[in-house]
């Protein structure tokens, strides 16, 4: 059933199993039979046909469909299906014959690949496990089988280039990892160029005006690949009309598709130097390199993920998976490292250090007002134990703690192995919150005798805790399970945490860069982080960071209790806003507001408060305004404009609106006065009394801003303002 949160489409689900498309009601044994049938059919089909034609046509369809937004998701050729087909082609081996495949035969091929993938997961019997545990493990396996592209391509290239440059520097460039990765990226561009060239030839064929021109196209396609050359021998023009001849030659062109994905070794050497063919050969299979018996493992552990290329009998390279360097960049680099244990250790060290520095860089760029520290160490005065926290950022009275987790999810965990999965979930996604909260407790217990310092420089970090700091914890990793590890409720359901366990929302570094790219003003970036920290207390959702960012861009996370209720929200094709092309602003020290629909007066107020930065509470003021409902802000603006334009008689009662965000309440109050009745000296105390009265019944931590509007006035926005934070419960200095 579809509803909306302030105009943003979503789907909610009742039973947990209804959140995903239903499989046929078959037992694991029946699914196993279907799996074996699909596997047998595929082995037989691939074994008697040219594997490069099968792969090329499948790859071309996958590339085309991936760029079509409106294609039915469940009928597309998915990338994992192409990977599966390539692995099967390698396993089946070299006993291939050039038997042509009809369009109907390709449809059967693609249906069998989809069935093999689905049945491989569905045949597993989890009936002996608790329903929540079984459901979570199934979803882990589905994530492993289907999910790709942890980052967009630009972010992936940026991250890998910087990281590998650091690794090269640490190893005296003796391995040239950066050049090797750049060669793989360049190979992707070469495939794109060949695809475009092939399209031009198809266009020339279909626009030809004479049979002679059509036959010239046929001759051109025949030179591209042996199967096309054989078909050309049977193509005659006498009996065919011009249009029929064109379609006949188009069928020849389909047999020439392998040309698009074939890159001659000599061409690579000429364009990219000798390092390119050497690197690609290390990451390539030849047919028969993989045992046919291992097909049963391909869905959850595909060897193609780390070696995505093929070496053809001619010695040239076949690249039906140009996405490899973006889909599995770390697996590919680790394959290049092979079993060099010393190098693997250095690789892990550099990876960890780079992640910390990159987090600090992204935060510093996105929030120019922030004081950013990484590699923070401190000693527990009671135990003498030294602890380390990765990145701290202070923006006004906001303290952001980022714990960097550079470890990888182990293959066993990706396959759903219970022990390995729980260990990885604990280490990568639960422990970071405990680390951050340990520091938070330290700040509260020792605020007057803090001894925080940067590990590398020894420089002391001065955190002014005379004003309480609001703490926001995050875990930043290189890779995770996206939809599964983005939400706290999944960990609750499988018993890894309880309601009292601290939590830090999990983002990949690529997702943090995505947020930074789309929210290219300091005001909106900081606001997103504060709201992202709280969103899981407002709604239970099934989605990843792209979905959440799209929701924010649509309505600024304007989620009410009435809209969300007790239902779990499942985002379905809801990430279009986060996928739109975005040119980042060079100057991020702006008050540009994304997502939140601010009336003109309040937009100008946010801009003025940010521009002047006249108080340490600058971001508290802004946060309180942004955390209001648009209708409420429009109502206050209407009252203010009417008052200043002469309406309202002798005076107006105090007006305020409030909005609840998880366990916090934000109150925005306006006071309308005549200039002669306003006492600037007594203003702050008066505002405090009004704020306390408005928030007196609020059990939650409450932020309140009180604005004064006078008439007559020379100020476009407000004439006076005060901020207050209070609570009926005790709070520390790091809240």
C-alpha cells in the first residue's frame, strides 16, 4: 500500500516477509530440483555455443537496461546474472561450437540464469533457526548476490586513486598499484569508445539508402568476429527488399558484438604502456580455469568478482564486465597483492590511516566552520588505559564523533555463515558506537581536566565544555551491507544489541561523500548529520543512504508520528533525487537550504544568522528553525508580516510552534512588540521566562528560540533573538 511522508513516496509493509517480492511457495528440496535443472540446462547450452557471443549480447543488454529508468526491475538482466554467466562459461571450458543462438534461445538462457540465481538462495533450509535469524541471513545472502556499486564511479575512482597513491608511497612505488588501477579504469573507457563506434555503424546500416551500402556494412561487421564472418557468407541481396536486407545484416551485427568487448593486447600496450596488459592478464581467466563442480558456489562466491576479465585464445582480452574496478575495487587490489603477507599487512595499515584522513577531509570541506581532529588519544584517569577515537569535529555546540572501520566483511560473513557474520557485525558496526560513547562518558566525568590530543602531532585538543555539546555518533566504513547495516532495528531483531546499546548510524565513506556532494552548503550538511543521527528513532525503514538522502532532499526529513506510525517503511525505487547529476558549489560557507521548505522570511533569517555568526549558538538557532514544519513557519510569517504592516491592533499574544524529532523538542517563539514598549536590557530574561513556560511540560530535551519583532523597525528579519536549551532530566556536558 502506497502512502507518503510530506509528499515523498514510500511503501510500508506489515509482516516482515512481505517486504520483498514473494517467491513461489516451494520447499527447499523443490527449489533444489529447480536449481539442478537450471544448472544442467545452462551447462549444456553454454557448452555448445560460442561463449563470447553469449556474453557479449548479454553484456550489451545489461548495459542498455541499466541506463533505462523505467524498465521493470524484475525483468532486467542484472549485473550479477552477467557475472554468473561469465563464471559458468569459464567453468564449462573450451569444448564450444559455433552453434548460433536464436532470440528465443537467448530468452531461455536469461531465464535459466535468473532461475539459477534465485534457486541457489531459495534451496537453503533455515527452518531450524529462529525466524528473525533466518530472515536476516537470507537477506545477507541476497545482498551479497545482488548488490553492487558501493560508491558512484567518480567517488570510487577518487577514493581508490588516493588510497593506492598512499600505498605506493609506503612501498616505494615498487608495485605501482595506482598505475595498475588507472589501467583498469582506462580499459573501461576503451570499452565505452568501442560501444559508441559500434552504435555508429548500426546507425549507418539502418540509414543506408542502397543495397550496396547495406552490404558494405555487412562486410564491415564480418571483419569483426568469426561468427559474423560465417553468417556473412550466407547473406545475399537478390531476393530481399532493402528493409529486409537491413534486418538480415543486423542479425550479422549481433554476432559481431564480441568486438565491442575485445581489446587487442597490442592496442593496450600502445595506448597504456606494458603495465596495462600485464595487470589485466593477472586479473583474467582462460576458459576451463575454473572447475565445473564449483558452479554451486558462484552465486555467493563468484571468482569473477576478483578476476573480471578473460584471455581469449588469440591472446587478446575480453571485457564483458567493465564495471569490475567499480564493483569490487578492493577484491581486485587484493588479488594483485596475492599472498604477500608483508604487503597485505601494509595494505591494511594504509587503508585504516587513509580512511581516517579521508573522513576528516570530507568533514572539513563540507563544514568549513568545523574544528576537525583525527587520531585522537586520551588516557582514562581511573584505569590508566589509553584509548583512541578516529575523528572529532566541533561545529558550534555540536560534537560529531566518527569512528573509522576499514576492515572488510569476510567471505564467510557475506555467505551468511552465522559465527563469521556476527563477529563482523559486532566489530564493524556495533563496536564503533561503544567507542564513541566511552569518549562521551569521559568528557562528562572529566570535563575540567581533559587531556585529549592528536596522536600524530601530540597537539592538545581544547574542547570548551562550559557550554554543553550535543553529541552525534557515526560509524564510517569502506564497505557494508547497505540496507541491512544502515538500520538499527535489524541488529535488535537478531539479538546483537538491545534497547540500551549505544548506536552509531553506519555510512560508507562513499555515502558520506555522496551526502557532501548533494548538500554543498555547510548549513544543510550539518543539518543532515544531526537529523540522520535521529531518523532511526523516528521511523523503522528498509533502505540505504541513497534512499534517506533522497527523502531529505524531498522534504528535509519532515516525518511526523502520524505519518510514520508503527509501520516499517520500505523504500522502493525512491532514490532518484540522490542519483541526479550534481555540480558541487565551490563555496560551501553558505546558508543554502536543501530539502526543508522555508518561507522567504525564515530563509532570510537563517541566512542572516549564518552570515553574522554573532553567537556561539549560531547552529542551535538554525537547527531550531530547520526542525519545524513548513505550515507552522508559514503561519508565523503571516502573523509577523501582518503585524509589521500595521495589523494586529495594540499588541499580539506570544505565538509559538513546536516540532518533535525523536527524543527532542524544538520550539520557535515570536514576540510582537511596539518599539517604545521594548526593553533591550530586559529582553534576554523575558525571553527565558517565555521559553521555560512554553517548554515546561516537555519531558524531552528542548531547544527553544525566541525572536522579537518590533514596529516600526529597520530590520528585515528580526530585532532580537535568544536561544535556550533545557530539560527536566539531568544531562551532562556532552549530551
